[in-house]
């Protein structure tokens, strides 16, 4: 877990606690009095005010009810849970929601839009186990992913999606053999949809693979193209025409060098057979 991620999450929890304390003192209430009004212990109130315990959605809802503050505390809770998302990702997700064409290259894991709930949950569970995020943040990330998938994959006129996955995406059994078999079955189903193209970049491409990190290219309704890439610290939306054009040229080359749709599907099936 990066220091940036820790600081973001901690600062949002601290902000929630400061606002809770300010609102409580403005009413002239003690922590005991607030706890009784909300139905929680004064110890929990103290911990949350001090940033020692993360707020829950239920706690935020109760705080808004007691202070008659609309959805102020719920919004602060949302900011806290969203702090688990990589900085810059929400801006990307907004562009993704509006795009009419999406091209992506992924390394190591199945692209998020194509992940099954079981596969995604395994990744989030591992992050919780490492201490990178809380369980509540993992649940929020799962819900956010489901929303993204629904917006792009289930709409009446979905965008054209072209995904090139490094062969490593198929080889790492996330969620165990059964979970990975389910994921590979889902990939095969997605590949059958007319607006989705899936290709695999085989290991044999070696040094000729043009990208060393995952990238996404989004064509927006006004036909402008933006790119998105991530470092360990943050996500970055690239709008510069020269840089985006270079990414597009590399992506075109990647499509040419990768396996055909038929050969890619055969590799997906072969990977599944190895696990059965």
C-alpha cells in the first residue's frame, strides 16, 4: 500500500471526525449524549472523532438524522470509502461512462469491466488481508465496479470495446481454479457479443509488445480521444493530442501483433481446460 493511499484514506476519516466533533459541540452535547441519540456507545463516538475508527454508512446516516444535516455525513463517508480508489480514477470513470469506443490493454489481471464478481472479490479480499483497504472500502469498490460494468456493458447502445490482454492475464488463477474457470467462461461469453473484441498478446511477442504498462484509450462523443494510465501512486488522464496519437499508433501495432480473435478464444479455452 502506498503512503499516498494511506494519507488519502486517513485524511478523509479525520475530516469526518472533525466535522462530527464540531457539530456535537455546536449543539452542546457530550460524547455520551450524542451516542445515546444515535444509538451508539460514547466510546465509538470518541474513536471516530479522533480518527481511530473508520465511520460506517449506518453511523453516517444516524449522524445526519440526529444533526438534521441532510446528507452531509453520508457524503463525507462516501469520500472516505472512495479514498480507496486510486487518485485520478474517478475522472477516468466519468469519461469512460460517456465514451463511444474503448480500447484497453491489460497485464496480469483480467480488465475490470470483464471481471466476474467472484474474481473481483478475490482481488479485494487480498487487498483487505494486506491491510491496504478496509472491508467497507472493498465493498464500495465492488459496488463501483458493478456500476461501471452495468453502465458500459448492459446499456441499449453500448460502446465498441476492444480489449487486448497479455497472456499473463489468463495464467494467474485469481480466486482459485474454480473461480478462474468461471472467469474464463465469462470471457468467452463476452467475446461472443458483437460490440466486444478480445485478443491475447502472447508471451512470444517478447520485447516487441509496445506497452509495458496497462493503458486505456477512450473515444468520446465529440470524437476526441483521451488516454488513461496508472502508476503505483495515481491514475493519469492524458489529453495531449501528440501523446494520445502515439498511444493510438502503438495500440494499432499491438492489435496487429496479437493473436486473432479465433486464436485468442482458443487460448482462453486451453487455459480453462488446464484448470478443469
